[in-house]
């Protein structure tokens, strides 16, 4: 789960999503808009270990994330 914050630009979030989840720019834009408008979005589902790795990449730029089962 990725949470909204006012400390990152859309471009920063999108670049980090592409890096973390290996998604397209279009998908990264859709998620970043969902996070901005709804406050959060599920940006990855999968095995716990991979979810934690994705969260780690997002946290590299201080994005607020939560991994849950």
C-alpha cells in the first residue's frame, strides 16, 4: 500500500514506482493519481518477500508504504 504525501512530485513517485514494480509509465501515472486523489493505493500484490522488496525501493525516497497480508 502506497500512501499520499505532499513531499514528492508526481514525476518522483512515478519514477520510483517504475523502478520498484517494473510497471509502465501509464500504470505508474494511474497509481500516482489514485494515491493523490484517494489517499492510498495497492501498487503491488505478491509473495511477502517480494512485497517487502518493493516497499524497500519505494522507501528509498521516503515514500510512505505499508506491507500487509
